[in-house]
């Protein structure tokens, strides 16, 4: 089976700092693939690279046979119509209500009659359980509701894949459970391919088919949740169990504490 | 010394880079305008926010500026027995200078700052990024309609400012100080030239509208996406707009009225 998304030898730098230092990732059709890693490993950056919003210094990202960074602007926009992305904040347009937010991509990209757009929007909102919240403004929604609306919007054009940027961060247990469930259900019901970027271990392990662990610009480990749990690596163990100290030290690297204390007042 | 030169160099390079980005944005906006004609409702919506909502401040300020001009002008002219010329004085000052300049300054404060803050916040809340990922170009969908709305509103607001200002001067001149009504209007009609005065004033206000809206939208679009960054950009919009308006006013006046 050929993967839907093939990332090869990806290098990306911010200034002198390497965010990605040659990573290879395969994302297969119909599966939920999770990209995990500590904060600041560039997980969101990876999604932006896949969406063509950022350009890598080296390497390629091929989606459904098309190299994202070699496409013309027009072709890139055509490809984006087939991708949905769920931002961490939801990124809903704040000056229009829930219904209009979900209808936005339909109005922008199709000439469907008003009645059909209404039906489509209500269907998508029904799928995320917010049909009756359609007249609310984004500011009135809770964080979890905003993400569900954003999911409805991402599904509006029936994309082939949806990317989720930290979907579980800052959610209460109920909306967390709802989102976990929705991501899996939507993926299976619509025959999508999903990429979930997250550092919430338990939730992600529940729904992911494949997991890639990133750290320090490299893929540290990959496999199914079961394979990772059995992994012998100290780093993987520390990350999955959330231990405060281990290969990733508790203290930010630098001078020794004793040296600092003895250095006196002149060195702050 | 070396540090100073280095700082100067960095500053110059930074400024040049921003200027380049601003120009690129302008090119993108302008190439997006033909497409916008098909969806003019987007512009109409922005005309309301940018133009209509600025009318109150423009009208009130225009009235007071006109009234002050009427008072001051009368006091100067009456010494020479020329108070009948109050209408000319007021109309020329307003139509040539004060109308375009003061209304542009007010426009930068009222509409320009609002545009920067709005676009900056859309950027910091990832709304612009979200649009891009929905295959909608934010420059065409968000920036271009606002630009066109600013460009259309500014001359209309300046015209309103001048008209209300002349009315204010008339109220003070005729109602309070007793200048002859016929002389006030007829001298104004005779001495205010359509081409030299009114059209030049309109050209000025179009240029100011272009520059202010461009600065405001660029500052918003280019802002650092944090609350502090958006705050700074909003301040910069007002300050840079004021400099640009006053500087360009001198250049335009020299070109139009300097022999």
C-alpha cells in the first residue's frame, strides 16, 4: 500500500536552530496517524509544512502523488481544498456565527444553491452535535465547542484528510472524551486520513493506528501504540509515562547549581 | 562607534525589508481587485465599517473646525474691512488643505487603527492562517475589500468635512458676527475654482486614503501575533499615517500650487 503522505529527508531551520533534521514519515490512507513529542519539537510546524504554508530547506512532502512545495499557487490551493485543518484555537472567524463559519468554505468554493448549503451545514453540525448552536457567535462557545465547530468546517468540503493541531489541549474530561471519540468516528465514517499532533499520551494512544515520536528534530521511534509501549528505549518510556526526570533532564542544561551559589553577587 | 554604525545598518536593512514586504502586499491587493468586483458585497460591508462609522467624528470635527475658522477669519479680515470675503477664506482653506488633511488624520485615528487591530487580531487568532488552509487567500478575501473601502471612503469623508466646515463658518459668520449672507456665498462661488481648488483637494484625499489604508492594513497583516505586537502595530499605524499625511501634503501642495 502506498502512503497518502510521504515525507522524505525533511530539513527545516528557524535561524540556526534545526526544527527538523532529516525526518521520514509515511501516513497511510484511512488511518489515524499521531505525531507526538514534547512541546517545542515543531509538531505544529510539521502541519504547516504539510499544508504548504511553510517551505522546508531540504526534503520533500508528497501528498497523493503531488510534491507540495513544487506546486504552483493554483495547484496548491486546489490541493488545500482536499485537506482540512483544525487549529488549536479553532481559528473560527469571529465576526460571523457558527452556521456561517461552517458554510464559509462552501460559499467560497462552490456555487451550490442556498437550500443545499443549508442542508450540508446542518448535516456537518449534526455530526459534531452542535446543530442547535448554529446561531451562536464564536465568542459564546466554549473551547471544546469551538473545536467541534472547526471540525465541522474542516469537513464541509468532504476532504480526503484532516489535520488536528493539539485537539485535546486545555479540555475538560467530557469535551476531551467527545473529541477523542469524534476524531475516530469521523475518520472511519468518512473514510478520511487523519493526522493528530498532540502531547496528550493517553488520549492519543486510544485512537491512533500509528504513532511517530519526535524529539530534537528527529523521529525517535514509531509504531503502533502497542509496539511503542513495549519499546525498550528510556526516552520513549519517559515520554509515555510522563516521568519528570530521565533522558530529558528536569533541569534546563547550563551551569551547576553549586557553582551558581558560590559565584557571589557579581554574577546574576 | 562600530556598534552605532552596526545599529544604523540593521535599522536601514530592517526598514528596507519592511518596505519591500509592504510593496509586495500592495501588489497582491491590487491584483486581487478585479476579482473583487464580482463580489462587491464584501466591499460594501467594509464601506460601512470603515466609512459610515467614521462619519460622526468627521462631521463633528468639521463643524468645530469651520466655526473656529469663521471666528478667526472674521477677526483678521474685519481689520481690513474685508469681512465679506470670509466665505472665500473658509472655503479655500477647507477645500484645499484642512478638509483633506484633518479628515485624513481623523480617519487614521478612527478607521486606520481599527483596521490594524482587526487584521492583527485575525492573524494572532490564526483566522488568516485558517483561511489559507481552506484555500481562501486572506489578502483577497480580507485585505483587498478593506483597502478598496478605505480608498472610496476617504474622499467622501473629506468632502463631508469641508461641506460641514463651511456650514459651521457660515453659522458663526452670518449668525453670530453678522457677515452678509449674499456676499458670503457669492464670493465663495466666484473665487473657488472647480479644477484648481476642489479637484486638487479631492486628489489629495484620494492619495491620503490610499496611504493610510495601505499603512493600516500592512501593519495589521505584518504584526507580531501577540497582544503586545498588535498594540505596537496599532500605534505605528497612527504615527506613520500622521507623518505620511503631513509629508505628502507638503509635496502635493508644492506640486499643485507651487509655481
